[in-house]
C-alpha cells in the first residue's frame, strides 16, 4: 500500500514540472490526466491526427477520470483542418429521450424536484450520449490511423489497471449516494476494517474489465454497438431498472441520435479572430464578454487588480443575464445570435457599467430579434474535462466533454458512468405563465456552458487554443484566459495560474487561497456582494510561439503537457 502511494505521488510530482512546456514544439498534447496525455502523444508519434489522439485521450479519460467525463456523456469539438484551412464545429451534446416533456422534473404535486439528489441521481436525468458518435464522425472525416488502433492503450489500461489519482479519490470521498448504488459502489469503494464503505486508496490499482469489454465491441463495430447493439441494451437496462427515477428510454432514442456539424461562431477581438461553438454551447457568452471588454484598455490593468475585477465582474454579470433568458437549443428556440453579438447592442450594454458602483441586479437586454422568455438560472455542478491537441501536420483540436456533475447520474453501464445532462435543462418549464427557453422538450439538447475555443491571428493562422471544465463558470474562465493570452501576452501557464474572479448571476466570486480576498472590502464598497469560494477550473491551453507550440495545464487539476517534434 505505501509503495503504491509513493509511486503515484512520485508520478504527480514529476509531471507537475511539466505543466508548462518551455521550448516550442511542432505538436503538443494537453489533457486532464497523465495517462491520457501519454497515450495521445503516442498516437501523434505513430502519425495519427489530432482527432485520432483526441479519441484515444477521451477513451482513457472515461476510465481514469470517471467523475468528470466519459463516453456516457457528450461534448463539443472544434477542429482545424490545416490542409483545407478550415474550422469545423461538431455538436455531440446529449439529447432528451422522446418520452421526455417539460414536466420531467416536476413531482406528483406539480412542484419542482430538489436538485440533488432527487433530480440528479437515477434514470430521469440521463440524456442520450453523443460522445461516441462525435468521435466516430470526426474520425471518418479527419482520422489517419485505423479506428481500432485508437483503442489499444485504453483497453490495455482497463484490463491491467491504472493508479487511482488524488482527484478521483477526493471526489469519491465526498459523494453521498454513489457508494450506495451498484455497480459503481463495488468498483470504486472498498470496506475498511470496521466494515465502512470507503473510497479506493490513492495509488491503488483499479481494473475495469467491463469497460474493456465495451471498448472491444466499439473498436470492432463502431458506434453501431453503442447506438444499436449490446452497449445500447446495457444503457437502457441501467436506466429502466434504476432504483432512483427509472424512466422509459428506448433503442429508437439511440438509433435516432445525430451529431450536428454546425457553423463555428467567430468574432473579431482587437486584431484577432475568436472562434467557438454556437448555441447551445457557452461560446456566444464568451464572445459577448470579450466584445464588451474591447471598450476598455485591458493592458492598462493588472490581472488581479481590484479595478479590473470590478469591470470584469460587471461585464460577466451582463453576459450571464442575457444567457439566462436566451440561450438554448437553436433547433427548438429562435436565439437572437446576431442581435446579441451586434456591436451597438453590446456597446449599449457596457454603458450600464459604472466604474465606481456595481449594478446589483442586471437585467437582460432586448437585442434585435429577441422573443420574451422567463429566466433560467443554472444549478451548476463543476465537473467536465477539456483537452487541446495540435498534430505534426498542423491540425488542431479543442474539445470539451462531460457527463455533467461528478459521476453524472451515478448510474453505470458497460463499465462507464451515465450522464445527468438533462438537469442542465431548466427544472421548471415556465414562470409567471411565460415559457423558459431552456425547458425540457422531447429530443432537445440542453443548454451548455462548455466553450472550446480556437484563436486565430490577423493572418488566419492559429494563435492559441483554450477551454475549461467548471460548470457554468466555464464561460468566465475561458473569457479571462483569452485576455491573458491576447491582452496581457502571458504564457499558457501564467494564464491558467491567474486567480479566478467572476460574477454569474448575483455574487461576485473571488477564489479562496489566493491573493484575491484582500480586495473584498474594496469591492463591497462599490456595492458587490462578495463571496470567497473554491474555483475548480481545468484550463488547458496551447499557444503558438514562433513555428511551434507551448502549453499550460491548470494546476487546480491533474493535467499534463507533452510536446512532440517527431
């Protein structure tokens, strides 16, 4: 036991010095876990594309970080094809089953269910996963290696075991219900000498043979196994037979799942072009924040100055106020994207900002083309994962993936966790007789904060890639990372180390255990309602320097940067 702990501590100590790369390299991999980074780097060395490497990494992250992401969930991918000089945006967000309607999270009395555990835990919260279909379609278009080759290392790790990380152990230790729900309980917990159910020890070996079986099927049969095969059956049975909130989900729900190839959402910021995912992702909010901040000389301010924290908090509050009303699945809701990104509209919004006083209750605006909806306020669970990869051919991937909250719905099928993505919908369908845009509807994709981003310079060349996990704080994390890269000209590691501040719906949040709490009195004197909280970002960044790339991995998580030249 002591040897295994020492081994893992040594691993994490060693790669902690590799959070940032120093000298630029031709290719780069940054993921949330060292196993995933190493395997993805090997795919690049074998001649694989950025998509190939991202698929291998995602399959391993499902195994090693089951609290955050996995094939039982979904994600958004931005892919830069260097030969075509074209950016692609792929929506692999989960979908509500056909049986779902706007009353899904109302109890028998017609009242909204409590969020956790009532709504989250069990079958009712599970959306049809999209990640496997996303990976397959991306590989069919952009892959260089055979599909089955991408599964070799994930299968080996699942069969032979991997070392439980501090983050996995820590998350298991505070889960109240996971330890009571099979088969996750038997896989991730053990009995101590007194018979108590406790998490697996840090550094202990975890073998997941059921996941290995699933990977073998998908490696041979592709997404057919997941959407109309043995794995489909396993997922359906887990949901229907759940002791918590069983719900009807059918094979037809899976067979009819579709990935959507959307147009990337791009907007100029100073001399750069910022590109992200369109709705239902958080990309539009990131762009709104940046365009409002373009009215300020950001370089004048220090990243942690109280003056800038005030400006940033006021801007993000305005962006989140609009998001709460307007962002949802664009295939169901007419979202006024052009109106929200219009320069005059955003300039008018910034005129509401007083440098000497906080706007305590910002209202949503009325952009051109808007329809009136009621406000949907998120109940955020900061999980998810983000990775960035640039291959030896100049292709690049920025992908954010998730199962929503820690361990998703707590249900497991085929060795992987199932998402609780449907709780990203508004639990209540309307307010004061006015519908909420992000209400549950049959076949609808829930609104997301995930915001994978690729930045281009004035010549149309990649400047940097960024993204983060972190619930609905993702939007603020990503926006601030872009300021660090462009306005403050920081290295990726300097950017991810900036202490976090953000205002989403009400409070101005300052990251605890940083320098920021010293500004609490200053901000409160301006009218801010300040809270000091943990901010669990997981920013992973690659930045072009000269003819190569350097990277940074968020020290708040367990990421690893690996550079590859050949």
